[in-house]
């Protein structure tokens, strides 16, 4: 059995906003609307986003995906994270 380890950098809010090209309010509105993944807690007062999630969602936007298609990408990313958190 082959075990594959997936490692993704964790990016803080200012980096995520820069990569997305949106402001903080729009970013959090997108999370509430299901158009972006919620952050991962990395400490009691710190959160970050896995770099692969930013890349996947930016690629979906660049490809011209609709909001409903992007919501599907968000769900797929969340499922991927849930499955991998138990491995």
C-alpha cells in the first residue's frame, strides 16, 4: 500500500487577500456565501488558508466558473480536508 503525504503551505489573511485581489470585507462575504473556504485555526488567535485552496479557487475564477460551480469547488475542498484529517 502506497501512502502519499500532501503538504500545503498555510497563508495568512494579508497574503490571501493579495492573491485574490479583494478586500477583507469581500473575502469574508465570500466565505459566508460559500464562495470561499473558511480559515484553518493555527493558534488561539491565528487563522490561515491552505495554499492549494487559494490556487484551486483562483483557477476556478480564471476559468470563468459560475458562482454555483465555485460553491461546488468549495464543497469538494472541504470534503477533501475532512477525509485527509482522518488519515
